[in-house]
C-alpha cells in the first residue's frame, strides 16, 4: 500500500487552530495530498473525535482536510504494537498513554506507509525504519 498515515496531532492542529502548528500542518497535508493517498486509522479517528460532540462533526472536519481515507489496522500491526509496547515497558517506560502511538507506528510500518507527525521521539526509537515526515 502506498501512501501516508497522518498522526492525530497533525489533524488536531487544524481542528483546534493551534497558533503554533496549524499553518505547518495545513501546508504539509496540502503538499502531500497532491501526490499521495492520505490515511488515518481507527485509533487516530478515535483520538481526534474526543473534541467533537457528534460523529457528523468529526466526519465534516475530516472531509475538509483534503481526501483522507480511514483504513483498518492489519492484525500483523496489532501484534507488532503489542510487542513494541512490551519492549517500551521493559525499557522502564512509565507513560500509560503511549499505546496509541505504538498502534499508529506499527500500522505505518507493517503497511509501508510514511507517517506525518510532530511527535517523533517514540517513533524513531521503536520504529527506526519508519519514514517520518516532521518539522
């Protein structure tokens, strides 16, 4: 599968009109939407949906961000996410909210998708072959 997975932080920049990052996020999505298929998965959808009251609002917001396709996470990626999360815990990782990042990183890795994100540290550490598009 060719294309780019969009991390939730990038979409949240746009949805919240983040004063620091909204402009960068808008430009990067516009740039890559010209030559690539853009994707989010169910984890990313869930993370961005928190700020909305109705599913119709989420759908409308996502549809305004170029053409973004929602795709499912392959089982191989789900398995990899669990293994990488275990490695993180064994490396004395203390944050409990990191599991979504491991789902996202594993999905991009298994599906051979690039990842647009601003949060590169964990992805670089646990998915070193993943191609990241970042500031």
